[in-house]
C-alpha cells in the first residue's frame, strides 16, 4: 500500500471496523448492521472470535455497559486509534484500485 505499514485485516474485520467508525456498539447491534442486506448472514460464532482478533490486534477496545432494568451486561465495542488508522489504509488502497488501468 504505497510503502505505508498497516496491520492486515480480513474483509469481515474491515466491515466491523467500518460499523464502529463513528459509534460504540454492542455485539448484537454490530451483527444486525452487518446482516442487514448481506447475502450470507454471519452468526455469533463468526462475530465474537473476529472481535477477539481485532482486540488482540489493538484495533478495537471495549467497556462494560451499564444496563437499565436489570438487563444482561453488555460489552460495548469502539474502534481504537490504531483501528481507525488500519481502516483508513485499507480504504485508501481500495480507492487506489479504482484509479488503476
């Protein structure tokens, strides 16, 4: 990618980072956004291991939410500065593909 160093991310990781670009979401919200209009929906068995990999790469962070009315505690995920940088590099690369002959 033009000499810029980036962390390799899969297309699913890229999709998740894109979902988290300007917001903080919990797992089910991410899954709902990803599966809205997706030809082959993904499940929890794909989502949570992918979120774990993104966390391991330091591309996302999470915090426990304060749930009202005694609901189950949820992890809320957000993109980290490194995640935003990795996403930007992938987006720049995709844009450069449009310009190639």
